[in-house]
C-alpha cells in the first residue's frame, strides 16, 4: 500500500468511516461474501463497479434477497426495487469520487443511491476502485463531470454529453447530474464501510 492510500484511509477513519484496502478484487469479493449473512436482504445502488465485480449474481445464487433496479424491466418495478433497497439490511454501491481528505462525492439523477448511502439500510458498503481517488473536492467534481458521458451513453440518453463526450452543464430533460452530495463525515445513524480495491473499476 503506497503512502497516498495509507493517508487516505487514515483520513476516512478520522471522518468516522471504516475503511479497508484490498490489492485485488477477488479477495475483496470473498471478504464481502463472508461478512454479509446469507439471510441479509441486499439493496444495490446503480453501480458499474458492483456489476463488474459480479456481486448481484453471486448474492442471488447463494440465496440472498436482492433489490436492484437494474435487474427490473418496468418503471414501476424499478421504483419498487429502489424503495426496497433503501430498507435492506445491507446496501452495496460505489462512489463517484473520494478524496485524500476522506470525503465522498456523488452526483445522482434520481437520488435513490445517495439517499440510501446516508440513511435507511442497517449497513452500507461503498466499494471503489483506486481510479476514483482524487486530490480534493474540486478535483472530485471535475472527475465526475468528465466521466458522466459514459453513463449517458450506456443508458442511451440524448444528453449533450452523450454526443460530445464532455459535460455541458446542460438543461436536458434527461440530465443525470441533478443531485450532488458530499459526505464530509459519516452520518450518525448509519454504519458505512469503504472498500478500496487496487484496480480501476467503474466510471
């Protein structure tokens, strides 16, 4: 573990988050599956990182009840999954960026992901690749804006960024960047653990 990561983990711990570092994703996934009970209900916030790690499939196959709107096919069932995910025993998601000072920065369209990170589930795991680490809050916002077009293209949205590959601070009705949250300290009513993996994951 290099000093930058070591200092970031110290900063996260100082901000009352639990933080663990893993050199590889296989060990991180194995540890998560050991920590999470098979009887726990699982909520998942929209996350390429969680999907890339194969966690939804692994959890479903071993018998956990999983609420993940990406697995649904209708607007109504997607909304039901979002609500149920916010009430789950365990919530899994990623963060758009985290800083060397131990802050978590996220931008959402609907807002279900960021609200469930803050209040609702009994336990939250925020799993992130080393590519999400930034120097400060300004760099975190910059990183998120620079990568937002990837999600827009994945969702086949007609936002300007999907076309140009750059943030245009748009007024599009399909704009994804509607809710910005900064977690400077762990919210007092929720148990949050940050899992940092020494790999590039998600957007």
